[in-house]
């Protein structure tokens, strides 16, 4: 689908590499640039496959890798030469960091007037926190995601994967594909500013909307759902199971399936709101 596109990947760790891997899987040619130490995640193990961590391999398949020193004049010239040939650049340095190397959007745009340039940061390119780095765990906490995750009587819990990084990679991919579509007619360069914090807030969807409507903060509910019942995990004699009943018709079907028709016939339980 993206065969023929060339992507210069200056990103590290998870959000950016996840985005470029998605596009590599769709056929794009991805050039991943790393420091001589390599992407930090190469050593995020165990487990390791030979000398590379499973973490690194999970988001860096189908890419060509090049070690380069961005602080050297020669290294900067090499990156600029690659940028001239690229269709897309994606990076996750702190805001304005690449400007000192001559690799920021405004500079690259003069080299390649049709470049699509995507920057991923913790808090965006502008604002009072734009200078701060952003890590998935910190954003999960700051956005409120951890406050609504975990058992009601327990402490806030981090999601089991770097979910905000992954979602940010997805948002970046969608934005880049939209820019590619628009570029068919405009032929102009595009700049995309993606922030982990923005993505986190957007991803709270029904929880944040309910908070705005009710003026109440979401609470931790374990595996339960704030608006749907029954929609949670239960313990049975042989282990745990998850029950996800999305509407009143499904609730009726469930009651009949477990030979408890009286649970449906009771008018108190025939609507989701009543349950």
C-alpha cells in the first residue's frame, strides 16, 4: 500500500518506532537512524534474541538501520542528504532539539519542499511544558488514566503495556496518512505536532466526557464498566472469566443461557440503567 515511500526515522523507544513499523509493514522503506549506542530499547531485556531485546524487535521490524553521530558535521550532512530523498520524517526529540543540528522542520523544508515532518513529544512544541520530556508512565499518571485504573479500594495502577506510546504511534500514523492524501493535490510540505499528553486525554473518551457532563471525577472500578452492567470479571470454581454484556437484548440472552430467566423477568433489571 505504501510501496515506494521513503521514511527517515529519527525516533527512539516506542511511539515513533511503532508508527514507522506500521508503515514499514504497509510497504514503506524505513531508514532508522540511531546513535552509536543504539536505540535504548536494544538493551531493554531480558529476554534477548541473540544480542537484541524482544522489546526492540517488537517495534523495529522491516527497517534499515544506520548508526550516526548527529553532533558531527558529517553526520548532519548525511542526514540532510537522506532527508532530501525522503517523503516522510518522524522524530521524537525534545522540542527544538534538532534545530541545533540543522535537522528541524524549517531547515529540512528548504532542502525538501514536499517533506511530511512529524514530531512526537510529551507536551507538544509550544506551551509552558513543551521543554519537558515525556514518558508513557508519567503521562498515564498525569492524564488521570492511572487514577481510574485498578481496584476501587486499591492504589492507582499503570496499564500493563506502554499504551499511551502505542496510541500516539497510531495517531501519528493516521496523521501522516492524512497528510499524504492531502499532498496529492497541494504538493506542499506538512508539519505534524503530536503530543503524548494530548493523545492520552483524547483516549479517555467516555470517561472524560462523563466527567465534563457530571462534574465528577472517574473512579477506579477494577474490571467493571462505568456505564454498562454486567461488564466485568468474575471468579468461578475453575478460574476467572470476563462477562461483557453490551445491551439489554444481550442481557436477556445471557439470563436465558444460564437458565436464570427470573433475572430478566424482574423489571428492575430489564434496562442497563436499572441494573
